[in-house]
């Protein structure tokens, strides 16, 4: 009985699915931060944290769009991987609880995979080669 599926011929589809999933997460979470661009921040939030959220309100959707269309995929994926490392550090600074950072860890792993593997054939990166 064969236990290994021969699916490597679908690796470009896998890259596309991975890119779309990470892009969707960053488009969603980035656009949720748009309120910070209009100056509305929760009372008591430090100015530094407000500046970080303003930056992320622009950077996360841009990275999401880049991943969605497969343009500068490895650069965008490296950027979102860095964002996830910072998010994990920030959330775990009060004590590590896997349940609080599980999404960030998954997005970090997916981003690292895209940095290593690239966008795949179904991308603008591939069309520009």
C-alpha cells in the first residue's frame, strides 16, 4: 500500500493557496487599523503604539496586495514575517500562552515558507522573469 501521495506537480497551486491565505489575513487585519490613520486611537494608548499602528495600517494591506497578485512576494513575505515576530513578542511579553499567539505563529510559518519558496508560477513575479 502506497502511503505517499505524488502531489509535487501541484506545488504552484500550493504556493497560490498559501499566498492567498496570507494575503487575506493581512488585508483584513491591516484595513482594521485604518481608524488609526484618521486619528482615532483608544484612550490611554501610547503615542509610540499609535505610530506603529498607523504604519501597519499602510504596510499590512500593501503587503497583502503584493502577496495577492504575487508581486515582490519574497520581500512582502519577509516584511509580514517581521511583523509577526514583533506581534508574537508583544503578545507574549506578559507570559507565553500559545492560544494567544497561535494565529501569529501560523502566519509567521506561512510567510517564511513564501520567503524560501517564492510566489510560484501563478504570480506576477513568475511572469516578470
